[in-house]
């Protein structure tokens, strides 16, 4: 690489890490003011606050907004280079605009790979420690989710259905288990209520009926209560939303496969998270292209104008990202498409701006 490349790379990295440092410092101060009463009330040890919580809090908050801060950092330092006529001198000195992009793309790609690797492998492990600390000392609220109409496939031809589930009482209502082979029902077991017995590690089923097809005849049984071992536990009905943050991508993929095999239809939130871990780091490259294309043309009051424009574009990116995620988790939009919509839209913007940038 030439001296010019190293000059831009150094400016890029120094500005970005300084911005992340300021973000982390501000975020820590705000977080301390919110949680100081919990820390004192729960007698949290100082070493646990520092090493278990805040050392894992910093990468969590940093990676969440890293691509946006890359964008703002590039807007800031490139607009300064433009204001000082350094960019103009580079272009007039025979450096083409596309050659000028090389150190920017090199640095953005390195950061994107770093963010991606951390998102897929290291951050979930870090989150386990952070969340464990929050549950013990910071009164992290229970974010358990439950819904109605649970469907599970517990065997090749065996299906389980529960109409509703009470997460506080660990009990379900309107339980059905049936075997269906070649669209023919082999047996059907129903119960009015189901209760998890923590001692026996079994389900207690009350007011049950059983019907089994025996060719021309049916075998029918009834009872008040019985115990049954099922390959599902309370965890299948109750899943904490923040558990998703503690799964590596390999674990997340396997979890999704397991849920599909069990007939769980509510897996979009997990698919969104799986695709998001790649799409968000990739946005670093797209946002860097936009930032460079915006700021290489010198205009009056350029730095202030560029920073304002950069903040507006950053806000637009976050809003589009949130809307597309909601349409995926609550609607019929495919999670892969939903996660990549912001990158597609801003990729088109980047292409148009690069074409119009001064050459």
C-alpha cells in the first residue's frame, strides 16, 4: 500500500474507535444511573460489575451501533479532508476516485469481517455472562413469551397441540396428542388440563379421553388424571426472548431446525436474528460508500451539512430496519428479505451517489 492509503486508513480507524469510545462512555454513565440502585440493593460485587457486566456491556452496545458510527466517522473525517482541499489535491494529482475508494473499502471490509465474526461467535458467549449478572443483580425483568395454539411434532407421525399455556402456573389447557399415518388417525388422546410435576418430571393430565382405531372398531378410555412422559418440557412452552442473544449462530441454526421439526410456527424472530448477524456487518461497506460519495465534493458550510445529512441517513436506515423487522416477525414478509431490505435500498443509493461523485 502507498503512503496515501495508510494515511486514510489511519484517519478512518482513529476516528471510528474514538467515536465508539465516546459512545461507550456515555452509554456506561447512563446505564449506571439507571442500575445503581439495583447494584447497591442486591449487593453486587465491584469486580462482578466491572468484569462480568460492563466489559461485556461495551461490545454489546458498540456492535449494535457500529455500522452507524462507521458511517458518521467517515462523514466526519472525509468532510474535513474535503474542507482542507486534501481530497481535491489527491484527485488533481492523478489519483482516480475509484482508486481513492480502495483504502476506505479495505478498512470497511476488515471492520465488517470483525463485526460479523464477533456477532456470530463471540458476542453470544459474552451475552451469557452479562445476562446472568443482570438476572442476579440488576433485576432484569422476565421477558418470557407465551402464546396460544402450540403445535409440536414429537414423532414421525405423532403430533401434540395445546390451546393455551399459563407461564406462571406451568399448566396448559386443552391438550391433544394424536397419531396420523397417511392421513388416517391412529389414535387421539385429549385432556382438559396439563400440569408439570416438578418432582416426577412428568406431565399430569386431567379429565382425559383416549380413542384408538382398531380397524372396524375403536378402543375408548376415560379417566380423571394420569401422568405422561413427553419429549417436551416447560421450556418448549416458555422461551425467554433474550435467550436468543446467548446462542452462537451454530446453536441458533440447530435450534431453528429443532423447532421446525416440532411444528413450532413461531420461529421468524429467530430467523431474523440469524440473518441480521450477517446483514448488519455488511452494511458497514455500503454506508462507507455512501459517506465517501457524499463528502468528496466541496460545498459551502460542507462539514455541518454533511454531518446533518449523515445523521438523517443514519436515522432513516434504523427506521427502515425496524419496520422491515416488524413486517417479518408480525406479518408475512420473508425474514431474509426483511433483514436485507435496508442494505438493498441503501446499496442503490450508494451506487447512484458513486456515479454522481466528482471524478
